[in-house]
């Protein structure tokens, strides 16, 4: 079978994910492999998509191979998907699958994002493989990788693909016109709106204007479309070692002095391709210069979205999870006059009351992955390590001795039939005793 590997890693031939593809090529000599270097070579595809179109036309199975980057795919691969759509690449009915490597931190949202875009283009997606970064180094991981390829080839050869998610027709962003009167502004809080506002984005401009009108505090605007990014994150990890990015385009100053310094942050974007667009993704990826540190913890934030974000289950998961991992209150997504009123009111209230509810599974689970990762890599990720130690984020091994002792005693008691009968009836009472104490002491 003719297999096309779309290498979405910005690390190009130094990509860890690519090594899995090279392994498959050696392991299955009966298949032919061709490579399209889109992660590191995105600039060339911006100029000319013809080589990509030709490579897709030759392929019987396409594999998007990439690292998971900040909940989704790297901005360069995201841009390539945009280019595929802009150039209307003839990929209808083409069998496609994906192979990612990551630390399994929101790998499923990355897969779903690509899957949704494959379906938009009429491709036939086959369930992909989300491998751990080091899986190829072990026998078990190699077996899983081989099984994955055999499964994908079997599906493509037999015309089987995943039809369980219906493709949604692409919807043009709605037209929005200003309708809200500016309210009286109060002093006290600095709120920044970070937007990707391009020429001609009049509806998004109007939405942002109405948000500012309904919000009781003054806002500042940072337009990502005006910022001269030197490029997307290269995954070089220079920032992890030296604390600063290899690009010298002023991004870190913009991030720290104009965005993270605010009391509340609002992101404004037009819904495109089930996401916030490749430019916003570039902004997200470049924030890797903060490592895995929750630098905006406690600062409430919100989104302004031109488009029906509520219908985008995967994107909503990403937005909620980002807030949760960062431990910030998400005031909501404003996309029309009614939701603007709700979101601005919630954001202002959260600021005034320092409201920050506890993390849910999205954040608690995510932070445990980070915790383990930083602990293992602490020799290199010095800044992260310092931050995790300072904020007590290394919560292992659990040292809750009284609780553990209590559980040990209870286990010993429950092993005896006689004692079990005696204590069994008092379990509920025992469990509630500490809670009752709190209530009694009130
Ligand atoms: C900017 C950046 C963002 C990342 N975001 C995630 C993430 O959200 N989830 C995750 O599990 N790993 C994340 N990683 C780790 C990479 O997915 C992982 O190291 C991957 O194996 C690198 O593959 P590559 O060498 O093919 O680029 C990130 C790495 C970088 C540099």
C-alpha cells in the first residue's frame, strides 16, 4: 500500500514521532512510504501547495504524524489543515488516520480536532494511535505500533472507516452588528482582550466592541494579527533549559507585560475549522516559554467567539480544560448580545469577589501528568521544578499518615467476621464524624 506520512512536528527530521514512522517503514517493507514535511516546512506550503496535492493524489492511506501541542496539534500543522481547505485539496474519500506522540495530556482533543477536519474535507478517518513519547523504546509500544498500522491498512483495503461522528457542513461566521449601549465604567481592574482581528473581520470587531460596552471596567486590546511572530513554537526546548525562547521577536515581553499582567484576560476569535485558528494556536504554543507553570492562576478569563461555539463539543472541552488546568475561573463564551451580558457580568463578579472554584477532573488529572513529567525531567526543567516545589505541587508520595493509619486499622478490623459485624453497622457514622465535627463547631 502507498502510505503518505504527513509529518506535523516542527522538529522535522528530529521528530520523535517520525521515528515511529521510520520504524514502520523498516518493519513493513511491503508498503511504500512517502513523507511530507509540513511541520518544519510550512513556509514552503504557504507558497505552493502543489507538491502536497500531488503527494495526496498518489497515496492510498494518509497518516498524520505529529506531537500533541497544547491540547491540539502544533500551529504549523494546524495551518497546513487550513491550507488544505483553502486550496480545496482533492482528498474526498481518501483513507486517513493519525499517529501522535505525547505525554497523554489532552491527546484525545488533538485527535478529535483532526478527525473533525478530516470529515469536513470528506476524508475517511480510521481511528488513530496516541502513543506515549517513549513507547517506541519498549517492546509493548512497538507491538502496539505495528498492530495500529496493520489495522489501518486492513480498514483501508476493505473500505472500512469510522462513520460514528457525522460530518458537519462548514458554516460561514455569522454577521454581527453592534447593539449595546456603553455602560458606566468603574476603575479598579485591568482587563485585556487578546484577539485575532484581521482586516475585514467587521463582525468580530463589533462583538468585541459590544463586549467592551457591556463590561463595567475599561478594557485594553492586544491584536495578535498585528504582532510580527517570527514563527510557531519549534519544540526545541531552549526555553526549558535557559528560560527564554530562541525567537527574538518580542513575544515574551508582550505575553508577560501586556497580557499576563492583567487582572482578567479575554480571548476573542472567529470560529474556524473547529478551533480558534492557526494564528491563535501559534500564540498558545509560544506560551510554552512559561513551561508548565500556571502563571495566570486565579485570574478569571472569558472568550468572545464569533460563531456557534456551543456546538463545538471538542473546542469547548479545550476551553474548559485550559481554564481548569490553569486554575482560573472561566466566565463563559460570549457570542451574541445575550451571552455578552451574562459573560461580562460573571467576569466582573469573579474579579470583584476573587472567585476561583476548585479544579475538576480536567485540571486535577492534567496537573498530575505535569507533576510526574516535571519530577522526572527536573534536571532540565529547572524553572518548572522550582515552581512545583515552591507551590507544593509534588503531592507524592502521599504522606497523610493519620488517614492511612486509620484505613490500615479499619482494614484489619474488617478482616475479622465478628468485628466486621460489630463495626459494620457504624460505618456511615464513622465516615461522617469529621464532617459532623465541622458542623457542630459552627
Ligand atoms: C509547545 C509544546 C506543547 C506541548 N503540548 C503537549 C500537550 O498538550 N500534551 C502532551 O501530552 N504533550 C505535549 N507536548 C509534548 C510533545 O507532545 C512530546 O514531547 C512529543 O513526543 C514530541 O514529538 P516530536 O518530537 O515528534 O515533536 C508539548 C511539547 C511542546 C514543545
